[in-house]
C-alpha cells in the first residue's frame, strides 16, 4: 500500500541533486559519492517507488512523468529536514561567506533572501560583490568567491544549479521610442554583458541596424538613460520599473529568450557557505 511506505531522505537528496545538475557524475561530485553509488541509490529509490524517476539514454538524461511529480514534494521534504537540522544543530553558525552576484539580480531579488539567512544566523558575515557575469566567473575561478550567481543561456550545459528563470523584454520610455527608427539606439552595460550580447544578437538576426547610444556600469544609470529617451534596453520582466514601458510587442523588435540564473559553489565549501547555498536555492524556488 502506498500509504505505508516511507521515503528515504538520502535517496531523495540524491534524486533532487541529479535533477538539479543534470548528471549522475556531477551529482556524485556535489554529494561526495561515486557515480556507481549514485546509480545504486537511484535504483533503490525506483525499487522503493515501483516506478522509474529518470529516463536515461546514452546521450540524454531527463525526468519521467513520475519523476516530475516527485520533484516538488521531494524538495519540500528536504527543506523541512534541513530547516529542522539547522534549528537544532546550527544556531551559532559562524564564518564569512563571499558571494558574487549580478547587480540587477542583487537589487531586485536577493536582499530578502539574504536578510532571512542573516536573521537565522546572525554571527555569519556576508560579503556580497556585484559585477558583470563574465567578470564574476573569472573571479570565482580565481578563488575570489565561495558562491556565485551568474546569468546563462537556458540551453547551456554549464556548471551550477538553476535557481531562477525569467522572460527578457525590450524596455523604453514609451511605446514610440523605437518606432520608425532606421537604427535602434541601445542603452547597455559595458562588455562583457549577457543582456548586451542578447540584444545585439537578436537585432542582427533580423537584419535590424543598431548603435550603442549610452553605456552605464549601473542598473540605475541604465534606467535613467532610458527614462531620458536616450535609447531602449533589455531587462528581465520583473525588473522593469513602473516609469518605463515594456515594448516587446513592437513588430519591429525581435523576440528575446528567457534569462536564467545559476548558483555555483566553490570546491571545498565550508559548512556555513553550503548552508547559505541551500538557503538561496530553497528561497528562490519558492519565490
């Protein structure tokens, strides 16, 4: 009888980690286990459930329909377990955690997440650095950060766990900002910038001329330039301020693909930094 079965949290953690990383091998690295051990744990889970949770071929790995249904409840069970363990055994967690974040994401989504962590662990020092994604990645691989949140293409098979996905939109002062213009004036961040590249690639794909009208190193500066009518820009939909207008329905502008934010953990992460990583993943999933 299904009601008499008890799910093994270790097996669920293995299952969720594979789903997050997209690979038995990467899940093994994260959990500190061999690939054969990971495979055995998934077999135990599938035997326990009486159904497959992953569809595997030599070239691909994906969730079955049953795996998709299990993923949400599995995350909830692990969150409850980890929260209980933290309250019992980690009330005095200390240390410093260095985290790198894109400025726009840090401004819009991260303050509440970090505030909740700081309240639960008041002795932990959080050191947050904002920069462009490619700069953050370079500094992360040079050892500057314990954790880094980076923008990436949704189709990219890169390191890290996806924690956020959001549509991108063209944004202007008003709906006439890009109409009847032979060349589109762009307000962008300096290179290297994911949104800058996305905007230029999209315009060039449809043969639309463009020029950089204004470059700003800050989100506030870019928004002010757009509000002044200096050009149009690309932003995640939820980051469009009320005084600017999304114009992605303009027939002269190409469609934009979603943006994705991934969290990457440095090797040999401290328990404090790992706890923050778990907190960020759980909080953004609920958001």
